[in-house]
C-alpha cells in the first residue's frame, strides 16, 4: 500500500512538474552549447580587432561565466525550483567575495583599463611609484618594470591607474638640457662654435626639433650657456653620458676651460 502511494505521488509529480523539468533540461543543454559557440566567436572577434592577448581570455571567461549564471537562473525558473534561498545564498556569497577580493578586483579593473587605454606599453620607459625603468610585462593584476640597474619591480595595476605616471618614451624623443658656466674672458662665439662642432661630431642628435644654444644667465664672474638638444628616448642616459664626455673633451682640447678645470 505504501509503495502504491509512493508510485502515485511520483506519477503526479511527473505529470505536474515533468514537462517543465524536461523543457528546462532542454533549455540547459541547448544554452550550454550556444554559450560555448558564443565564447569561441567572441574570442575570434577580439583577435580580429587586436584586443590585447593578456586581456582576451579574461573577457571571454567573464562573459561565459555571466551567461552560464543567467542560464542556470532560467533553468531553475522554468523547472519551477524555488530560488529564494538560492538567491539569498548567492547574494551573501557575492558580498563576502567582494569584501575579500576588493583589492584584487580593483587591480583587475585597473589592468583592464591599462590594456584598453594604453597609457604605456611594453618597452616604454616610465617613472612610477618612485621607480624609473622599462615596462617588460603588463598583466591583468600587475605590471612588471625593470629598472636601469636591473631591479625587477612589480607594481599593482591599481597604483598605476590611480596615480601619476610619467611616460618618458611615448613621444619617441627627449630633450637633453646641459648648462655650463664660463669666465667672462672666454668669448661666447668660440664657446658656441665648439659646442656646435661637438653636436655635429656626435651624430646621434636629432635635427627636429632643432637644437638651441644660448646664454641662460649673466653673473659677475661669468656667464652660463644652455644647450637644449633632442635625442632618442630609448638609450637616453647612454647618449647623454657619451655626449657630455665628448663635449668636455672638445672644450678642453680647444682651451675653453670651465671654472675649476
């Protein structure tokens, strides 16, 4: 008798809930297949549009997860499963995860902004968080900068998106400023002539923008001459040191000594 009652209840449930459950199951299977196809299509679209390779997997995964969550909710709705407890549990888990991962999520969002807006790229020389160096990697949560003394600095992306960054190589060239002082008994015309010759001999000084040489200040015991030269941003320090050495040797060879030399 108990078995008969149980079979009757199963039969009633199948008659009442079965069609909705089968429909929900069908929607789930078709939905999972469509989401898989959509994920592949989205990845191909991002590849054609040259979306950063570091960003593509995260965006595709994020879209697929969001679609699967929506599909699960649709499945439960069609199958007639009460979602009140599930929704409350999901909301509480979301709040807890958000609080626990707030810093990580901030770095993730900042990484997405950096990869999309491109304030700097791999190979650029930047000054950030008191460090100057070359960007070697841009990852979704952090950026790796190698300093000129070969230190590897790992900077969270939230620090790079919310604070000042100096990109010293984005324009392709930098200005080199050199100021030298000479005694009043040294003719300025000779100084300028030797400086121009040193610039010509260097060979790696850019002609555009043009160089500038002039007297920057007059003092009782002499005058100061300022050189504004434009050079390639990459290798700036090497070019600067090499030119300063060349300039000093030429001034010495011509007898135009600096004070104290």
